[in-house]
C-alpha cells in the first residue's frame, strides 16, 4: 500500500489529487500525519479527494488509527488514515 506523508504545510488540494490518483489505480492508500496541523491538512485532503472521485462513481471510506513511527532515531506517534474504495 502506498504511503502519503502530510505536513502542516501541505496543500490539501494537492494531497487530495495524490490520493485520487492512487485510488484510481489501487484499492487503498495510507495517509500519515504527525501533529495537529498535519492531521488537519490530511483530513481536509481526504474530504476533498472524496469530492474529486464522487462524480466518477468512486466512493471512499476511511479508517483512522494511531501508528508509532521512527523519525530521526526518535519514536513518534502519528495518525494513519487508510483511505479505501467502498
């Protein structure tokens, strides 16, 4: 499964385009974000992607969860959003 990493400076429309592109080719994509600002941008991107794909008959569901990641030798907790075709 492809992983898209989102930061607080990510453009939600661009991330939504990336999500849409992956979903057109694969059944699911994982979106990861660390921090409140990044999670905000990731959630906006998932909602925008849903709007991009609805007119072509693709419905999305998503499942958020926590995941432990190692960043620069330090363990961090991230939000993982698995976006799937319904």
